């Protein structure tokens, strides 16, 4: 925990308007630590974030990505008559004109403008919210279609199954926390699906599914909504990189459709809510359908299984490694997450033909 005096000292390193009055811890991210900086009088408030340097080896490059992408998005929003300060994240520079401050302990800090009147959700409470979320990610991707500067790879092989399975094999071999034997059944969940998951990734490697710029972490809590359930702004741009549009769709489905929390202990409560799937798909195809090629729409439904499988793998791998990546609140937290995420994957597998039909209907509808 960082004490308030240190936080205020760090906040002073940024070009904030107004005097800092209070700093509150915020949000429940799995990776970074997030704070809200409240300023006196009518000055804007800010978000201050300690970026996880163990997860992001080059925070400077990551901030370069974020500045370049938000510049581009702001131009698009402005051209469309929108409000770039509310509809796009605004990174705030440090007194030195950088976008990242390194404190005495070697922690990396970055700041953005706080967007007033915004609400976040951990789960989609209504299909309307899911539809709006789908539309927003579709718009986000479309605005980045003509972004033509190279982006740094902030996390190597983030959604690359070949890379993930390499890491997985190494984790099993190392068995760093001595937990491997206790999770033989769970390991089998991963092993038995290796081939089908690699087949999907190979389509991206071979260019059958085109590489495009994507957000890569589209869970619902990374979207700011207004009080009426409309999307204000897509946040958490740490992983904006080249991957595939399908990855964003899949990761959103993984989160919007879950009937329970990501760490629900009773995995019997976890399932994919089909009405949320339908609504998200409808919204996404509404704003994105006309930009996608057939190989993308054909594999959209599978992308949800792909990303959910990847998430089972990542939670289980972190448990086997001894909880070195995700924040955990108790000893078996990553194992509980593994079980809950696996229940979601099973539910998707059971509803897969319906999911495919729904995408097909949506696509035909748009033509
Ligand atoms: C992490 O940082 P946060 O909470 O937005 C993770 C995602 C996972 C997610 C699981 C950089 O997201 O990939 O899907 O947790 N981000 C990173 O909830 O690893
Ligand atoms: Mg994140």
C-alpha cells in the first residue's frame, strides 16, 4: 500500500490543474493500481495509475502507444462532432513533458483526465448494456482501421496461443510452487483443447483472419457508460496492439455474458447468458459488420471460446507458477477463477451452435 503523502507527491509530478485535495483508491483491476485524484474548486479530477512494471516491461513504449492512439481517436471524434475530452481518454503529461513518471522506488506512474458522470460495471446487467458495449467496440476498432503508425508490442504474444502454450509447457515443467500434482484434472482441460485452439490461432498466423489493431482487453469494466447506459469512452488502452478484431469480440463475450463473477466460488452459478450474447453480437455487427471479411464473421463465435480458454489457461498457469501475475486476495484465488472460467467455457461449448446461428443471422441481416 502506498501512503497518501507519497501519492500526493507523485500527483504533483503531473500537469494537473488545481490543487490536489484527496486521492482515493479506485477500481478492481487485476494488474495496475488505480487512484482518483480530486482537485479543489472547479478544476477537473484525474486518474492516477501505477502501471505494473512486471507485466509491462516497457512502460515508456506503452505510453507512446497510448498517446498515438488517443491522438488518432480524438481527431476522429472531433471530425464527427463529438467531444474528444469525454469520448476518448486524455493522457496527462508530467512536468518534464513525459507521459510516465518513475518514483524513487522505481514504480511507473501515468495519469489521465477523469471523465465526470461515468459509471462502470463488472457484469452486464441488461442486454441493452451489452448491445451498447458491442457497438462501442465496433466503433473503436473502425476508428483505428486507418491508424498507420507502428505500435509497440506491450506484452509479448498476449493472445498468441503458440506463445501461451510455450509458456504453459514451461510452467508445467518448472512446477515452481509444487502445485502441479494437485491440478491434474484442470491441466487436462487445457491439454484436451490444444489442437482446436491452435487451429484458430493458425488462421491468424497464416493471414486467413487478418491482423488488425485491437484493444485486447475489452471486458465490461474497461468501458465507461453514462447514467443512461450509453457508452462514453473505452478505457484501459495498455494493450492496444495489432492482433485481430475477433479477439476483442471474444474477450467481451467472455465478460458481458457471464452470469456470475469471474471469481465465483460456486461454479454451478456460472454460465453464458445467451440473451447477452445475442445483444452484444447485434451491437457489434451493427457498427463493425460491414468492415469484416467472411473469414472473420465465420469465426466470430469461436473467438469467444478461444479467449475464454486462454483465460482458463492463464489463471491456471498463474496458480501453478505460485500467483506471480494476477493480484490475488487468498491462496486459491487463481484456482477458483480457473474453475469459474472453465464453467463459462463449458457453457459456451454447449451453446455453440446457437451462437454460430446468431452470428449468421446478424450478418445476413446486415447485408
Ligand atoms: C487483466 O488489468 P485488467 O483487470 O483490465 C488482464 C486481462 C484479463 C483480465 C481478467 C494486461 O485485465 O488480459 O483478461 O485481467 N490484463 C493483462 O479479468 O493481463
Ligand atoms: Mg488492463
